[in-house]
C-alpha cells in the first residue's frame, strides 16, 4: 500500500497505475485487459433487448445542455452494431435532469433518421414521450394534452413510443382513476402498440405513489387493470422498481402478448433468463457482453447466458448504487474510458454527481468485467482524471 505522502516515483507501465482507496492511501493496479467478446449478427431472437442510451455533451457548447451530435449518434450506431435496439430520450439520456424537451425532440428526430439507414426505426428505436415540456400542467386534461404533443412528435419519426412516467401527473392525480383517465385516453389514440414505463421513486422521488397509491400491491392492481383494458395497444411494460420478486409476479399476471421489459439493473441476468425482455440503462455500458449473452441464450445455452452477465453484475451494482438517480455519471465515465467520446463532460455538469472513489471502483470493476476495449487508453484517461482530481 502506498500513501500519498510516501509514494515512490517510478516509470509507469502502460497498464499500471495507482488508484485511491478509502482512507487516503493509494494502491497499485494493473489492468487485466478486455475480454474477447464474440461479435454477433442481427438482433437477438430469444428476447427483445433495448439499451437506454446516454447523450454526449459538447464540452465547448455555449450552454450546459449542448450536445455533441456526431458522437451522440455514433454511440447509437455502436449499440445497434451489437444487435441491441435503442431506447432514446429516457432517463439515461438525462431526461428530466438537464435534457430539455426541445433537445430531446431533436435527439429523437436525428436518431430516427440514423435508424432508417439501418432498418425499421419502429424495431430499432423506442423513444420517450412525457410531459416535461409542460411543468405548469395542473389538470388531467392538460397533462393528457402534453403527452399527446410528445407522442405525435415520436410517431411522426416512425419510432416506437414509450409513455414515460409523468411528474406532473404524479403531483396532480387524486387517485387511481386519474391515471386511468389519462393513460386510457392516450392508449385509445395510439396508432401502433406502445411501451408503458413504470419508473420507481428510487430513480425519481417525484414519482412516489404512481398509479394512485403508495402501497405497491394496490398500485400494481390499478396498473394491471389499465393494461388488461388496453392490451392490444401495449407492446410491453418497462418496470424499473428494483424489486425482482415483484417483477416476476407482474410478468406472470400480464395479458398474453404484452411483454415485461425489465428495468432492474441489479438483477437482470436471472430476470431475463426467466422470461423478461429488457430495457436497461446498464446495457449502454455493457453492450458487447450483453450481445454475447443473448447469442448464448438464442442457442439455448442459459448457463452461458447467466455466466456472461454475472460477470457484469458487480459493475452494474456499483454504477446503480444509491443515490440510484446518479447512475448516469458512471455510464458516461465508462463511455469516455472506452474511447467512445473525447470528454468526460455531461449535460448540466452531472459528471460531478459521483465521488472520485466511486468512479475509481467503476473503473476497476469495468476492467475486471473485460469491458475496457483499449487498456492503454483507459489507463491514460484514468490517470488524467485522478491527476485533475488532485489524487496523483
């Protein structure tokens, strides 16, 4: 163990660096290097798999919300190249945390245009439609109208619609009937089946009591009533409650033909193996491993599927540790370390949301999972990060 006071100057190895540990000391670490993940052709057939994608901020932008469009779109191509579909303009893209609707709408438009160069945008891209552009909406009618505006913007691109949970509706709704009214109106108008998103308060405290109750079972009953009444208009439901046993029960209770897209970034290997499809922020960071795992599942090799994803679980659980809403920082940090973007900068300055020790452990676990494709680059960037932070 090396303390900051007695560190020994030495000629650094290309894969060696000093990492901080709790207590103020430094320890030597040598990267293990990337895993040789097999490349796959086409999308998985055994499950539907979406990666909720992050956005790349422009470090030289004139506003804190400016995006580097070329790099942002290149990252979508990276995810598609691994056979994953993309969930766009969701919370992983800092929706409701710095990404405005105006920018999200342009992001959706550009991503859909990019998807059309590859295939059908309805299959390759699902986009969040919500009410965040209308914070003043104070009635269920106004909230439904706000949803309709965003749904129309998504539908005109040819992408699939994800009906995101609404902070405005959570604040205004008196009981479950208000949720039934708003969502029933939207589902009755849907031109093609949509995805419903149940985002738990762990990710967004403003969504506490969604579906009309703080009691999970009562809320679930109301949610299932809505789904059963409009099953033909619903492709699936995306559940981000981080409660694996609840998700399994909900999956079994859904009408035939309605998918359960797991949003559980802490328990995804077993949930997907047991029948859930996937719409996960962690897939942004582990796309090569996820693709290899789905290839194994497509071949009927469930043990290999679980073994591959189990290797990524320690990393996922670190990225999504409380406060869970700050997981985006780890996602973007890994994209920078892996060489997918040139700067560790986020919309609204969110790169500061996690500590140096947290991000150091993310680096270590990503290496141990075999997810840093260029170890030399990763070491240079990690060393630069720690130097800027005053650690080295």
